[in-house]
């Protein structure tokens, strides 16, 4: 893995947002974390998604958790759900590396109860501060800060379908996507909070990534799967333009 990273144009002065699948690599997530940090050097900041869709009854993840329950059992489960706690709530659906980074001593996590990010490094606090709970991944989220910081994105054995940075492109589309209601537990057990934000949709991210110009991407392979590095700014701008041209409103139906 270190050899693969050495072949990529990583910039130690730029934050690096990583999405990873470690299945089949034989490496523990802590080892992958350390190799990434070594590649970034002492001035680099490693960022991962630490999303908690399980905390929202408006998410697919939550619906899957309660699908086998009776109506009464589902109501009891809902009433007993613990609130999101940045320092304690795990992010199981984000993979082993994300959970490893989140639990690393000194790591910083943003405050959004559904779409938090976690980071290690000298700029972690600066980049993840001020995550508005009414804004998943838009202008008042760490994604906008990462864009402004000229961050890079590394897809480590995963595809563009999981590229969270593309959600920032949704907030910048013309016309703007529709909005919807979200619900999650905050503050106290069973305290459900309802708020409105963009109706986020990742079903066309793989296609949008496939349309990115080759010159924006650096590609390698590790343990039989693709590794892709790119600059966040250029990719988000390109995907914003793509979605503005091609996305249909019925994608969300």
C-alpha cells in the first residue's frame, strides 16, 4: 500500500478525504491509517466520513434495522434510541477505516447527527468546526471547508458511488434540488428532531465519476481493486455542472 501511495501525487499540504474498503487486504485498519498518515507527513490531515444514518428513521439504514419488528416493537425501539454523541456514537456503515480514525486518540469529529466527518491532523479542528445541524454536506459543512482548502480525495478500493464530496456538488446545482424532511435523535434518548435540508441522492454518483476527465484523476490498483486520487475542487465543479445538465427530478422518486 505504501508503494501505491508513493506513486500517487499526494500533496502533504492538502487535507486528504479517504473512502476505503479493506476487505480482502489482510491489513488491520490501524495499519492502513498509519500508512496514510505517514504518506501525508506531519503537516497532513486525514479526513473520513463518519456518517450515522442508523440514527434517522428517514434513512434506508434505519428502515433495515426495524424491518423485522412488529409495529409495537418498532415504536419501542424508536422511543429507546440513544442520541447522537460525537465522542461516542459509532459509524458502522462507513467501514473499518472510518471507525478506526474516529476512535483514534486526538481525532476530531464534526457535530452533525447524521453526516459527521472525523479527522486526524493539524487542521482537523479547523476543518470540522461549525458543522450546522441543519446542513448535511453543503456550504455550512466541513465539505465546503475542505473544498476551500483545496483538499484531495482518495477512493481506496471503492468507486465513485460512495464519494461524499459529490454531495457538495448537489448543493451547488442549478436549479437547486428539492428539499425534504429528515429526523434523528439528539440531546436525550428518544428525543426526535425534525429538520429540512436538500433531498440528497447518490444514485448517479458512479456515472458522474465515470464522466470526469482523465486528466483530473490519478489511478492505481491495490489488492485487485482500483485506487483513485483527485483534487476535490475540480471534481466537485465538474460534477456540479454534470448534475445541473443531466439529473432528472424523478431520480428522487
